[in-house]
């Protein structure tokens, strides 16, 4: 999903060859502020299994993301499916302040 007023000036060639965030910034003057992303393990239904060329019911990762502008306007909603056995999620965690003893 992309709001019509932002997407109407973009061509198929542009979105095929240039990252959408670059286009929104350069052509529409939009500043991307943040995004909320959710990653879930699900089973591939028939359509997803066919597209990913995996057996129906195979584990896949489903990524849902909403990207927002500086004004907190939703700019993009996407759903991405990844074959489960071909991807992994790595999270690096940092602790900013040491725990102080009492």
C-alpha cells in the first residue's frame, strides 16, 4: 500500500529500479521518520507456497511493516513472505548503562 497522492507521480520503471523511500524523498519531499515491523512464523497457504516454490504448509516468515513520515502519516504498508529454512533473524543487543549496585 502507498497513498494514492504520493504514488500517482511514480512510474513503473522508477519503482522497479529505485528504492521507494528514495523516490518519496526526492520526488515528493517526504521525510521517512520511523517504521513498525512485525515478524511472525506462519504456514504457507496455497498462493504463497506457489510463489515461493515451497510445499503448502511449509514454515515461512511473514514480515508486516508500516512506514511513517515525520508528520506520523502512514506512507507504506507491506507484507513480505520469506521461506523459513532460507532466512534467519539476527538481533544484536546492547546495554547502554551498567547496573548499579544498591
